[in-house]
């Protein structure tokens, strides 16, 4: 026994622990267990809330990162589209230039008579005049 005459030296409700009949009532045990479980449940709820906030923060970070990547891809697509449009315009100009060159070459080869190709057969009305 301790100096104060109690078994554990602190609280008279707990009596001594040397095998004598306990002075703790089942009601006190029930209340202690209830308070302990309540404290554990409250702490668990706080941890769960904290985890939920962390998950939401991480999800928002991932979504923002994906949005930035998507915006970058859209910007790159816009640049590619601009380059393709410029190239298309350039190809069209070259096509028109080649077409005009072909027309000039045909008119130069055919000449005013319409048949300037070597070995070409003259039309019937040209043969009769000769």
C-alpha cells in the first residue's frame, strides 16, 4: 500500500490492484469506455476530414496540371494549323504559277497557226492552202 492508504496512490475510485475486490463499478467502466470510444471516434473523424481535404487538394492539382497540358496541346495545334494554312496558300500559288507557265508554253509552241509542234500534222484547211 502507498502512503495515502490507497492501493494505487491517486484515485480512491480505483481501489487497490493487489487482488482485492475492485471498487470500480461497472457503470464507471461503461462510462470510461464510452468516453474513450468517443474520443477515438472524434479523432478518427478529424483525421478522415483532413484526409478528404488532402485528396481534394491533390485531385485539384492533377486537374489543373491536365488543363495546362491540354491548353499547351491546343496552342500547338493552333500553330500547326497556321503553318498548314500558310503552306496550303503557298502550294496554291505554285499551282497557279505552273498552270500559267503551262498555258504560256502551249501558246508559244502552237504559235499563231495553232500547230507549232515538230512533226505535227497540219489541219486539213492548212494543207489545201499550201
